[in-house]
């Protein structure tokens, strides 16, 4: 029984490693269907270990508005953009 559990953990090692990645479902499916082949298991493991670069979400707390033309931050009560002159 312990040998069976060890084999299952080893078989699903790529899925365990990549469970919090963006492509976690793809890693699981590749591991589940092609993990019995050595190359499918290795590809799933490499995919799970590859870096998952995500673009950071930047939230600015300000009391102003960004100009949709030039992107400059202007005061909230401004009627025109200070950089390009576009009406707010």
C-alpha cells in the first residue's frame, strides 16, 4: 500500500509542483494522459518547474485622474490635462 502511494506521488509530481501555476490544468492533463510515457512525464515536469512570469498589477492610491491621451496624473478637479491640454 505504501509503495502504491509513493508511486502515485511520483507519477503526479509535475502536477504537485505546478499546482499554483497559470497552466496548472494543462500540466495536470498532460501528466494524466501522457505521464505514463517517460517523455510526457518529463515535459510535464519541465513545464511545472518553468518560471511563471506574471505581469504585476499596479494600483495607485491617488486623488487624481489619469489623462487617457498622454497618461499623466492630474488633480481630480482639473478640467484640462496639464501635459497635453485635453479636456478631462
